[in-house]
């Protein structure tokens, strides 16, 4: 399991999402941006992202995944707070 594998799983599960993965090994963080999150609570957003990788967590391949989920509008207002290696 690589960070790119996790990114691809999340993108496949959440339509039209942009996913930024940071970290290495089995401890990662993910920023997920999608219109799908419009009107959802933070808990609903996180459950949706975790559902995409739950099998990796259950198997122990992924130990921890910190999630920040945003709509595109929310992302525009907070992205300057992140130092991204893009």
C-alpha cells in the first residue's frame, strides 16, 4: 500500500474529488475536496472517506488516516493555510 494507492481509492469512491495525501508508511493524512460534501456534517464527510479505505485499516496496512474534507468553496478559503508540496 502506497500513498498513491490510498489517493486512488478515495478518488474512486468520491466522485469528482481532488485528493492530496501526505505522510508515509502506514500513517497518512488526506485533504479531500469534493462538491459531494456540500451540506454534509464533518462526521458524514469523514465516514465517507474512511469507507473508501476501511479494508486497509481493518487489515493493518493503514494504521492511521487524518482527514480534512472540504467543498471546493471551503477549500478556496483555507488552502492558503496549508503548505503543500505540489
